[in-house]
C-alpha cells in the first residue's frame, strides 16, 4: 500500500508540469477550440451546465478538464510504466 500511495503521489505531482507542457502546445488549443474539438469535448461540459459563465471563464473549463485527465494519464503511464520496466529489466538479469 505504501508503494501505491508513493506512486499515486508522484503521479499527482507530475500531472501539473505535464499539463503545463500540454497547455503550451499550440496544436492542442487549436484542436480544442475548433468546432470538431468542441463536439468531442462536449461530454466534459455537462458538469458545468448549471453554472453561468463569468466573462467567458467557464467556456474553457471542458478543455482544461480534458487536459488534466490526459496529463494524469500520461503521468500515470510514466510512473507505473517506469517501475514496471525497472522490474522487468532486473528480473531478466
């Protein structure tokens, strides 16, 4: 359980830098702001429907939610994948 919590904490810590890098990529925002991107990201807007947008703040929330989910998935793949590769490498030697 201690290893799981340590890996989970590392995943959470890595989520924000990965999200920052993902957010700095112009192609991500171009894709997300396109009409096709808004249709694909429409499912993420459902939790925000009861709230009124304040000066356009909430219009980007679905994009940010999806970006954080992708960032968490990438961070989890890095953390858990690297430990799995480490174990496989040391078992074969």
